[in-house]
């Protein structure tokens, strides 16, 4: 897919080196996993596995791994040596123990395969189980009895001046380069601010300034806010340290 469209024909000038991409589909967790895969693929009984045939297939898979330049683990080679040893013992006369029973060279390997198969099936069954209450547990916390008192930070004069400076800079950006006398009144601006706060919980400090009025309008609005705060008509708050200042009315 190229840009969301199927691309079936390669360009003539595209160079792909030999063996640029090779895929090895089967992934095994170890030599026993590979051996169990070879047995199950042919529907063979673990108890009566044909050692010669399985050994030949096992060696073939190791050769494929070497051909793909995969790092060979020592345990795979150990299993190959074990299979070769069992194969050689199968060709020799069987030894009879004290009880008159022949010892099967495959017995140890068969027992390991059976134990591995049981553990593998158990792991697969566990993986199918719901992860809730196994890996993840849900909890419920009753917060109805908790009373959280969130004290508001004290606002210092420095923070007021910094907020004023920030709004002043914004006013300079929209001010025009001409001299004009604007009828601005602190008392009128106080009434205008109270009207803006009526019906709302609070407003951002910067929202009480009209950018179109420029620098002089910012100064008048700032003086109006200070006068309203002095007369206990508004409250300047800060929800958390270093957050933007907010203004709320104290009129009911």
C-alpha cells in the first residue's frame, strides 16, 4: 500500500539486493517447544515418537536457523546432541535392568516433553482467562465522607502587577499610532466591570480589559479593578499557584 492505494508493480529502476528479506514463520520458545511442534505437526504420540525421523527434522530446522543468520542458542544444540545420542542408543542392543525390563532410551525425553506440554497448555488456558481480577483489580473508594478544603493561594501585589503588565503589553499591540482623546472614566469602567460579572461565577483577569482601547484603556480598567477590590465589591482569586488570576463579584 502506497498512500492508501495498492501498489502491485515494482519500478524498473528499484534495486533489491539478494536475500534482502527472509521470513521465518515459526517461533519457538526453546528446544522442547520445537520438538513438541514437530511431533504434533505429524499427529504422533509422544510416548512412541520415531527418534530417527524427528531427529532428522530437528537438525533440518537448526540448519534453517543457521542459514537465516539467527543467533543459535546453546540449548538447541544440546537437544540436537541428545537426540543423536538417543538415536545411537536405539541402534544398540537394549540393556535389561534388575527387574527384567528393558530401558527405553527415550524415557527421559518423553517425560520432559509431557511435563512441558502440560505447562504449556496451562499457560495457554491462563492466558485465555479474563485479565480483570487476575492482572488488574478494580477498587471502589467511598469519598462521600471526605471533606476536602482547598485553600486558595494568597495573591501578592507582585502577581497583580505582573498580570497588569501582561495585559498592558497586549494593549500596546493593538494601539494605533495617532493621538486621540477618549472619554474614559474609572467610575464608568467600574460599573461596566460589575455588569460583566453579573450572572457569571467568575471571569479571567485579562477578560476585563478591552484591547481595542489600547494602553490608556488598560490603565483605566486596572484602576477600576483595584477600586472595586478596595470597596469589597469584587474578589481577585487564584485557583492554584502560578495560574491566571480570576475576578468574581461579591454582590448577591
